[in-house]
């Protein structure tokens, strides 16, 4: 493994921000909202150090549109927010997808719906994976579950955004954002840049370029959608990421992401101590969802326990992925309720 | 002779040029173009001064203005500086 | 021998436009193109298009352009300019885009003194969508959403952007012009050139409001529409210079210098 230097004790939000900086982040535009304020606060001092630009925008609406502009100009740009602010950004995300402009958007989830509280939740799964904006588009959704992954996946997010000229969502929650853990604050590999000719950088030595997402002539808008579909097919084929623990002989597999996966992992260990054959399947990309892998697993495992911090959202994708005859049960607590390991263990036993 | 050229297919017959011309040298046309408009018509070169007021108000950049060039006349240079980019 | 003394600017594509007969968007486009030519910025310019009739301006300008969501042009422009300060960034927006849905982004970009040139075409109506009320619709003016005429009690007063923005410290230059006759068009040209110069030489925020005619939605002839601007619109929207800081103090927003200062205090 490459030398990643010493570990630092750092908050998730800071790791996210530093991961972005080291991946070549040059422009950050964002608006304060709990529980992610460390991101803009940290970047306000850090970005100028690396010759980047930090601007506190007047709203989340403005933020996502500034990211759209900077990304269109060929510069690595990101914004961060939390659930209600991400709702405000949906139009902008649709525009990014339609105009095929790279961007990274970090959502440190808080409860909803509405103003909600500031406790952690996973209530934005649908919003992230189904696309809260209008039209047929997808965003890659990366779901870190620890501070190290906040750092690492921030870097990956930029690579994927540029590779596919698409917005990428980094989906975490208030727990991961606020917790401090030891993490390497140096990427394993230097960031990979995918430069694109489709940037508005001035028509010097080339014909003028226009970036837009409205095509009024003939079937052009339809053609755009097919172009996007082909792109999303490539993402689905090439960008699935997931992790499994103790599934080799598992009879029940917990499917969980983010913070829920940490609780689930502890429950798996406790269950194993009691002789239960339980494993964990943790998607790291919520979109593209590791459906083929779950399907294959469900050939052998007949009981899946979908555990999320919401009223049941990812469970739809789990149910759609597994072979008929597989039992899928959901249990979770929405809007700030954090189950204890014992609670999960109890539900496992009931299963 | 000074003159203007109205792009027949480009003109939308708004006739802002008709009002703009201080010498009434443009009139409403009666011939249809492909877009379905009746383009304006330049009627006479005799008294055109190439002031370019017509072209200045034309929203469709459908008018080009040509000035008779006399290299020795300083007044021409002033006109050129005013109306060209 | 004859010499051409007036023709199409290079920065304006030689194509017919979709604008209605007598719509002064065409005139405004030409003036902007003349400025692009004059200052030689075609190869580093990017125009940010609004939603509205001029959403299709990418067809008409020989420079890079980008579509922005309705109202967000100044946020998009800010993003581009902050990412690439060497580029010349202009937004071209209508009254709905700049003064209704985009009002917040407009105020803040102006307040920050972004080094962006804003071309604001005010024709007192929503043209593209069929003639609804705009923030700048005149009192008593009938539109499809004010069939009895705009009333103070229900719709409030027309919004005067040039006056409002002139009050913001970040704004270096703010002028309202019109295009209803040749004299006004020439004045408008000067204003646009001045705004361009302010960005190029002084990194300053320049704002030009151009009173414009929408013959189609006013339901009158192009000539009568120009008269309407001259005689009616100007009563509510007086022409004139509202702010023009001297060049030395028009330094506006120098983002890089600010960032360097901030770095010294970084945690």
C-alpha cells in the first residue's frame, strides 16, 4: 500500500473537505446548514491556501448554480448541504445532468421531512437515488460509513464526476459528519483528471461552444436522453462498489449503508457470538445499486434484513434485486432515532 | 452614390427603418418574402447620406450601409468612425 | 467607389433570429456583439443565457455560451468568473429572469461586485410564455395575468432594478437606456461599451438596463410599441445614469486578493 503518512484524528466533515481539496477541488460554493457547517468553514481557510476559491453563496439555489458555472468552465467544483438544502438544489442537479457538467454534491443528511431536526437519518435515499429533480437522469451516489471513507470517496467523487460528466452525490449523515476518527488524510493515488473539450473556456482556436439542456429541434431532446441512458448503462456496469462481511456461510444477511451499517456490523458480531449465522452486505454505491451482486447472493441466502434509518427506502431496491422466494424484511427508525446494537440483534432473532 | 441594402429574406417588415430615415427613403414593401413578411424597400439612392440611422434601429441587422468614398474629404472619416464598430 | 460603413458585427452570427418583428432583443444582441468585437473578447467570452425569449441566444453569438436555469444566470456567471477570472463573463437576462425568480442572485452578485457585465432587457412583460405580468409591468397595464390591469393593491408596484442596484456598494456602474429610436440605440451602445470596459479594465460590476418593446404581447405594431416605450414606459422607468464610480475606485471585486488575505488568517 502506498505511504499515506500518519493518521489524524479528524471529524467526518473535515475529512470530506480535505479529501476534496487533495483531489483538486478549486471552487467551493455553499450555504450554512447544520450539520455540515464544518465543510464550508474549513474550506474558507483551506481553499485559498491551495489557490482555490471559496464563496459563501446567498442560498443553496445559488450554490448549485455556481457549481454549474464553475464545472462548465472545466474546474473541479463542489457544494455541500443537508437535506432541505439538497431539496433546493434539485433543479440545479437536473440541469447538471442534462447539460453533462461534472459536479460533486455532498449531503450530510438530517431528519425530515420539512425543516426537520438536526439528528442523523438516512431519509434522503429516495431523493438521492431516484433523483429529486425532474427528468430521466441519474446521479452516482457514494455512501461512506466512516471518516476514512469521507476522505477517500470525496476524491473518487471528482474522478467519477469528470469521467462521466455527471453530478455525483456523496451521501452521509450527521453522525458520520460530526464523529471524529483516525484517518489517513492523503489519497492512495494522485487524483485522476478527465479533461473534457466540453467546457466553456473561450472560443480561442475552436468554434464557439454552447452548453445547454434544452433541445427544441426534432427529436434532439429524445436523443439526449438516449445518450444519457448509454452513459448510465456504463456507470451501472463499471462503478458498483460494495463491501461484505461474514457472508460466506450466512443464513441471514443484513443490508445496510452508512451509519446503519456500523450498527449492523456490531450486531453481526454479537449475533455470531451467539451462534447465529449472520452477515453484512454494505452497498458503497447506492446508485448504481449492487443489484446483480445481491441477486447472486440471494441464490444461496434466503433471508435479508434491510436495516435503514428511515421508514424503508433502500428496501425497495433490495426486494427488486433478490430472486423470487427470498424473504426481505425491513426494520429501522426514522428521523433521528438511533437503534442500539441490542435492538438490531433482537430483530435478527425475530427473523 | 450612398446607398443601403436591405436583406430581403432577413427583413421582418417591422418598418422601424421607415420612421428612422430622416429623408423618407424607405417605404413599406408589398412583396412577400419566404418567411411571410413584406420587407421594407429602399426607394432611392439620390439623397441618401449613409447616416445609417436605419441600420442602427434595425433589430435584424438586415441593412447594410454603403458610403461613397472620397479619400480627400475629412467629413467622411468622421462618419466612418461613428457608424462602424 | 463605395465602402461599407455599417454591417453585421463578427460576434453576431449571420442567421435569421426567432425574435418577433420589431422586437428590440435583436438590437440589443447587435450592440453586445459590437462590444465583443470592439474589445476583442470573443475568444475568452462566455454569455450566460436566461430562460425567456433570449434562451436561444446561443444561436446568435459567436462566442461560448451557457444556458442557466431561470433566474440563476448571475449565480452561474459568478461560478464561471470565480473559476476562470481571465474570462469575460456577461449575462443577458429579461425582466422575469433578473428581477423575479432571479432577484436574490442578482442582488447578491451585484452586492459582491462580481466582475460580470449584466445586460438586462426590460420589456415589461413575460414574452416567451405568452404575455404574463412581469415584475416591471406598468400599473394598469393589461397582461394575461392582470386582465384588469396591474393594480397596486394586488400586484404591487413595478420593480425598478437600475435604481435598486445603484444603491449597492458593490455596483460600479448602473444605467438605464432605451432602444426606441436611433438616438437611444446609440446611447445604449455607449452604455454597453462602458459596462464591458469596466469588467475588462477594472474587474467591476456593470449593469445596463435596456427598455425594450414586445409588440406581440402589447398587441400593437412594432412602431407603436417603440412609441409605447418612449411615452409610457419611460414615465415609470426614467432613463439615465444612476451610478458611475470613477475608474480608480471601480476596482470592484478582486476575488484573488481577498482570498490571499483570508489565507493569512486560516485556522
